[in-house]
C-alpha cells in the first residue's frame, strides 16, 4: 500500500480494519493533530504501533485543529499532515476527523487497543470507556521530554 492509499475515508477505514480483524490482526488506535512532525511524534507513533499489529491514526482536520489550538493553527494543512503521517512505515491507516474529539471514529473503528501519550491518564482519554467495555485495552505511551509543536513554534518565533 503506497502512502496515499493509507489515507482513507471512514467507510473505507471501517472495511479495512474489519479485514485486518478477520486476519486476527490486533488494531491499535491513536489520534492527534500532528502539526509540524517532530521526534516526539515519531517516537510516540512507533511505540504505539509496537503495541499491536496495525496502527490506525485519527488525524484532526484543519477546522478541528483551529478550534482546539487557535486560529493560527495548524501550520501545516490537513492534506500535507495526512501525507506525511501516511509516509511513516509504522502508520498503517490515516483517517481524518472533524469533530473536537475522536469518539465517533473510535466507536466506528472499534480498536483492540486505544493509546495516547503518558501526559494523559486513562480516565481522561476519550473513548476509553467504550474500548474497555468491549474488552479492549487503553494504554499510555512514554513521551520524549521537551518535544512539542508549540515549543518548536516558539523557538522559531524567538529566532526570527
């Protein structure tokens, strides 16, 4: 599957995930904005993928990033972010979502494992109750210290 084919609509993603489940593949789901890809993102996604067989990434649309992060974000468009994320070997599928949370996407995908960085607790991970109720796992992944898109933006602003 080339990287552009990894970017799928919700209906396509549901069918692909079902196919993987039929092959006894363990599905991991995570989500985020992933604006200005950096080491922290790459490390986190690699660790998330290692928790199962396939990693499905819910990617916030530009409109949802702006609502969450402010009118100056995202820096990188949703199409460009989706292509970059899909180019990563350990990301198997990218699905854009426009809501403020990925709950509807999580309920549609029905992952075996839901994961976020360890800056979250299981109690405040959206979709955790749904995944746990279905017998799945909710796990946090250690993050690389001092890497964030906000820090990168602030460093660029200070330099210029």
